[in-house]
């Protein structure tokens, strides 16, 4: 049977209204559930540029703020999708005795659509659930109307991996996934993140697979799996088997160390054929020739990464920096209690944020990095400050992330994933997750060894790889 799931608040009680005040026309409940699910999707993307702030007075991403947004739902589109939509929406807008309105509406203004929102009392405590639709003709209409489009260039270039996205082979325990998301929301208070991840769970459950690739920026392949919330992975299976990942540890520093090391050798490998944007490397080589980073520093940096000690190396220094307690509280939503694993996670986040941020940001962390790696620090600062394409000056620093991500994508997608697919003649389903290769548990060890061998062949040494089963 054709299935389709939609997302609604658990507290929603449409049946009560229908029983007390039956409409005078044939009412389609599934259309209204679908309509509400689309409202939730729309408000999910409100304020996406607003950083989450745990201070209540500044917070625009909490539940109270999010559910007050009106979502534009144009009448012409509604009518073309479902002819009786006006009858249904007008009925739900009626202010009925002891029942009130089921939907609030901002009426039509020239140049804008009708917009709607659910009253606060239907949201309850904010928890959502996925409910299945059963009307086959209506489901078929949804699938036709909501079908994602995949650009031909992406199909052609990445068909070897996107072809494994098959709704018949995925199995998702959506109830457990949504429960984990709600528990996380109760800890963080970030309702927008909860909504966003709930929509992603719904999309994967429905086989709504999107693919995005921009070769001139990060060069990464973004899929429904790369967007899928990490805490929900254990509830996802493929061919009724658990999935697992082989992760390139410290991937960004590893790629950076490879670039540094490669261009400090007498006969460097030409990397221009391995990335999409040649100007990224041109700028790097130009800056590197004027800065001349130390061989000793590069080797030390590389050794720390290959021994998986990079983030530990800065922990004791980062903990002594100003505002450590405040920054830790912001990241973990609780004070630091001495846990070394938490401190390593904190060190990792601060280091990577410093690496990709503007030169004027993370000054304290830069001071620490400069203490141990002065010439590398100088090179990175000059590289990020150099004029880039037609970008605004405030965006010049982004070329460092583009450079490392494009080279990462070259290895993980174009070389490793493609070769595994060819060698095993599509008998090992695989997915790319930026710096990870995802396979079924039974294939974990054989793919791990193959990734190791490919890196040794391609660059002369293997990175630090980790294995993890999604359970």
C-alpha cells in the first residue's frame, strides 16, 4: 500500500470540533492534517539566520516565539491542489461557542497571500507525532505535487550513490526517533531545531530525498542522510540491517595538513585536478610563497592529527582562556564539571570555529594556536584576508573551508565511494556523509580496509579512521 506520513502536534483535536459542530459539506480530514503539516514545515524555516540564544529575553527560536508565526498559504495554490480547500479553511476559521477557532488567519492583502497559524492551545507542550494518511488518491496527489526535483547534472555525476536511496530498503522507527528529538528539545529549549529535525525525519520516512551539490563552494554532496539528525541514526535500518560508518577523524585538519605538507615538499603533487575551484589553490600557493611555513611545524601538526591528539593538545590552554565557563555553558547548556570528553568536544569546536572564522574572530584561540604554530597561523590569516572572486570582504575567509571541503569531497566521494561501488559491482550499498562512508554493518570491516588502502595509494599514508555502528 502507498503510504504517506504527515507531522502534527500531539495535542491536536480535530475530531472534537467535527463531532460538536459537524460541517455542512463532506469533510476531508486528511487534507487538513496535510495542511497543518505544511504550516509546520513553513514555520520551521522562520528566522533561520537568527542564532539560537538561551537567554529567554533574546530568544526567537523558543516554542512561544515559533508557533506565533503565520505561514502564507496562497488560495490559488490550495484550490488547484484541493478544490474544496476554501470550504474547509473557512469552517476551521469559524469562532464556534466553547470551541473557538481551529485556525487563525491573516486576511488577504494586495501582493500577499492568506496566512495561517494554529492557536497556542492546539500545540500543547509542543510534542509532534507522525500520522499516516490512508486515502490513496489523495496520497498520489501529494506525491505528484510534492515530488522533489533532482538536477540532471547531479544525477549524472552522483548516480552511483544516490541510486541507493530507495524507500523500500530503508526502515525507520519514526516514533522512537521523534521521542529522542523531543527529549533533546526539553534539554536545550531550541524548538526550531526540534521542528527542523522532525521535518527531516518525516521526509526520510516518506522517501522525500533531496540532493544538493555546489562545486564552487563546499563541493560536498548534501543528501537526506547528511541532513538526518545524528541522535536518530540508531533508529534507521537498510535492508533490515543496522548501518555503520567509517569516519575520517579530524577530517578538516587532516586535509589541511595534507595541503600544507604537500606544498612544502620539493616535488608537490598537483592538486588542481582534485578540486573544482582552481583559484582556491592559486591563492594558497601565492600566499604560501610569501609566508614559507616551517617544515617542523607542519610535521608536528600532521603528527598530532595522525595520532588523534590535535584537540587534546589545546585543551589545557583553552580552559584557561577568558570566558571559558560562559562559552562552555553556551555549548553544553550546563557548567563544566571536569569531564575530559566534554572538554575535548569543546576544544574541537573552538578550534574548528577559529579555523573557519574571520581573522578578527576567536582572537584568544588564535593566540594559543600561534604559540605553537606561528608560521602556519600566519599563513592561514593571510590566506583568509586575501581578496576572493567577487565576494564581499566579509566573506573572503570562506575560501579556507571551500578548499578543505572540496578536497575532502574529492577523496571521500569521487575516489573512495566511486571505487568501492565499482569494485564490488553495486553489491555493497553505500552513502557518503561528508567525512564518512556509510555502509551496512556486515560490510564495515572490508570497507574500512579498502578506505585505508586507497589513502595510502593516493597520498602515501593513511589517516586516523574510526568505525561506528549506528545503534
